[in-house]
């Protein structure tokens, strides 16, 4: 859109959402660092879509995420709720009181993670009590502080990560973090376990007014707000909180896009029946209710199933990760998210959040799935047509929505993004006069190559595709997932990531509306019908009634019917 970036406000609800969000913002920060250091020209992605400019009390210009996050008491570890970027409490006190000051320092309840200590020492981010932040891209703001040497790459041990703030490298605005003090993050009591509990939070004036105040603060400074993206835990009570927040956004900001990413950690533990039943109920309530207030809802998980039956986690040929570690699972989901959201974050694109939602969700199909190939198997000496042909005739990407294998299902609509392939490799590298092995080799641009490949894979399907030069950043603290022979800007199956502090990978990601959801949503309805809710009266005691469950079942059946293959426009 002419005139400025189309801003997006991000909302994060829940602790696993915090993990995914921490990786997401670290990846954005790594991309910003490359641009401000002059390591590469400004990319296709516009950082002003997600970030806002500001100024501290000391006149230092800042660049922080346009973000509101809500989590529970005890979830922040050493991170301060108000942050340390804008306010210097001792300086404020000195301004208000000219007499002698005595400082009493409270002992830290949560010691700072060793990784963050090393990171901040290496960055030299504190100087005389003032945060020094990176310069703003595109020439805005002062030059970066250069007194400290450039840090070596720091990778935290997975065992040292207790909460998402243990590896967050980005400074947040004081209006970003909102703690819910009536529930506990740790311990066996006072937990936010059920959908009804989450709904009730935003029925309390204290928390509702807090959220509305922060929304107004961020929204009123936007010139071309295109919408909101919600990262919301589905497996616990944050499912209900996210639903009420989406309803609020729809009521107050009608016409704006509201895209909800429903997040679930790794596979459930068969030895925890109550948690698993609550997980099922929260997930179903969240999926169904969120569809009424969102442009679309996309569940994200490395688990193989949304239901009660344990399924092995998904497998990536070139990644070695531990599905039981939120630090690992969330990195994969954030990488997929960073790719599939690219269409509405570009400097120049006609695809807004609303338009993307309209393309994917016709005829009531308000749930979509995410899939990705991390990393995309391309080497710099290889052409894109050759790389795509090597994927074979089956759907190449790995499912990331716990909705089963999409192979053999009918796709109704899809949005596909391939990023990180060098422009010189976009078309065939065969010498002139050489017989062309495929139609892909006859294409004259990389965009035509990708579009032709999608037509061959999914004939007569409404497809939107984007080919970006910008790769996905996987600099530390991103986990060291990769196994052998991986180059800094290329990958072959079974190969490790090489390189130093600034590392990147090519990624293929997709959002798809397909008939696989007919079976997935139908299976959830069947499991819900088989539950004896009298055994789980504690869930109903949180504000959900028996009639709500019966209504939910009807809505779930109706939603599943939207994805019957006979409903395809291609029939």
C-alpha cells in the first residue's frame, strides 16, 4: 500500500506461545541485525509491519515489537514485567525528589539465565544505566554502539531453558507484558487449566481494561493497520482467553484481519489422563469458537494428532530435535510461522491479512493447516527446477497442524512461500540447445517455476505463491538441529549447518485448506461424543455448561462437513 507499511499488532497468550514468540522475535531481530550491519541490502520483508519506533526518556531512539503478551505469575523468571528499556526508576525518583536517596536492592528470586548474562555482557547493552539499542533500519536513528567487540555466537543449553524469557534477545516495550496474577505458572495448584477459566479472565474489569488500554496505545499510533495476529495456546485455559480477545478485536476493529495461530506443545503423555482430557476439550472449544471471530485459525504443533490417541511427532529429514522440549518444538513452529506469514509482511504486496483469509476460507472453511520443508533441500550450484523435481511427485512438506498426512487429500486453496534461493538459480542452468527435462526448465522466472510446480502438484487449485530471496535466520539462540553437510545458504538431505553468528536456511512453507480436515475434525467430534463428562465435572465447574458442550459438538460437525471432498470448487 502506498504511503507506509501496513502495520500488524501481535498478541501472545500463554506460555508455549511465549516460547514460539521468543524464537519468532529473535529471528526478526537477527534479520534486522544483518540490515543494520550492512551485511546485506534491505530485504523484501518490511520490519515496520511488526515493529514500532519510540524514544526513551534519555532521547535514545528504540525499535521494539508491536506486541501485547499475557502470561501467568512466575512465568518471567528474571525478566521484569515493565522492562528496562524506557524507564530508569532511580532517575525518576531523583526527578521527583531532590533530597538524599538511599537504594535498597531486592535479592533476585529468579537468577538470570547464564545465556542471557553472557549475551548482555557481549552486547554491552547497558551503559550508565541506559539501554543502548540497535540503530533503526533504513537510516533511522543513531548509529549502533560500537565500543564493545562483536559477540561470538552464543547457544544456550536446552537444559538451561526453563521459561521463554530465558532465551529472548529482544527488548520489549513496557506496555508489552501483562501478567495474570490470579493463576500460577509453577506448582500443582492455582493453574489456568480450563477454557472457562480463560474466558472469565477477560470478564474481569481489571484485565479487560488493561488489554483494551494496551490495544488503544498501539492501534492509535498506526497509520495503515491491516490487522492482528494472535499466538494462542490451545491446550490450556489460554484457549478461552484467546477466544474472548479475538471476539473483542472483531467487535472493536471490524474490517481488520484477525489471524489466529493455535499452538500446542509436543505429544501428550498417556500417563496424564486428566491433562489429556482437558487438552482435548480446550483444543476443540478453542478451534471452534475462534473460527467465529478470526479470518482463519491455524493449529500449529509437531504432534501427530490433535486428539487423545498418541501419535509420534513429525519428522524432518535434516533436523534432529527433541519433541519433549518446548525450546525445540517452538523453534520449528516459529520458523514455519516466519515463512507462511511473509505475504502480508512484504514491502510491496497486494496480499493483506484480509485478502489471505478470503482466499483460503471460502464456504465456511475457517480452519487451515500449515506445512513446511525445513530446510528446503537446495544447494547454491543447483537450479530451482532441479531442486523441485528431486522432491518427487508427492506432497513435499511436513505437516505442522497435527492433522495427519496430507498426501492423497484434496486441496481447496493454498498459499505457498519459498524463501532463501539465490536469484541466479531460479531458472534452468542448462546450456542453450539442451533438451529440457520438464516444463519447469522452460520457465523464464523463478516465480513461474514455483507456480508451475504447484499446478503440477495440485491441478485446478486456487494457489497463491511467493518466491523470496530473503532466507530464514537461524542464528543463536536457535537450537543446533542440523546434521551433516549443511552449507550456510544451502542444504542437502542429512547435512549440518555451518557458519558463524549469522546463519540462514531456505524454507518452503504452505497454508492449505484441504479435505484432511474433514477427517481430523470429525475424529475430534467422535472423541468428544465418547467422553463421559460426569467424570470431568471439574471442567464444567469453570464456567462451561453441559449445553455448551452439546452446542460445540453440533458446530464441530458442521465445520467438518465444510471439508468434504465433494465441496471442492474443482468438482
